[in-house]
C-alpha cells in the first residue's frame, strides 16, 4: 500500500506543478483569458489530492517523526494562499500585484518540490 500511495503522490504532485505552471502562464498576461480560472481549479484539485496522499504516506510510512512532510505541507498551504490571491486578481486592471502573487506561488511550489525531492526514499 505504501508503494501505491508513494507513486500516486508523486504523479499528483507533478500534475499539480504542471497545472500551476499553466495557470501562471495564462494569468500572467495583463488581460488573462477565461481558461486561467479553469487551470486554477485543476491546480487546486490535483494539489489537494497530492496533499492527501502525502499525508497518508506520512502516517503509513516511516515519515511520522521527520520534519519533511510538515514543512512541505506548510509550503503547500502558503502556495495555495498566494494562488488564491492571484486568482481573485484576474480582473484587476493593474497586473503587478497579481504577477507578484503568481511568482510567489510558483516559488513556494518549487521549494516544496525541492524539499520533497531531496529526502531519501
């Protein structure tokens, strides 16, 4: 069961990262398209499933007493908050704040992937 959860978590995490990149690319324009909101929803769905499988791995596997999963979960929550602010600003005529939130959410998501990728399996 641990192996199946680990592989599904990795798959969902990569899909979440790709969806977040597409959302950021679509929302970066001064007047974003309506597809940006769809990619935001897909990012949140795949990211939420990745977080749930990650928590399951934490409690099924040997990671309960290590700090990696909890730092990753914290960074994932901050990524979600930044992405939520960026999504709310899709109709804002001044794109600078939205772009800062998009950059921050990608930074936190890449930091999460880096921390999770650096731990030994």
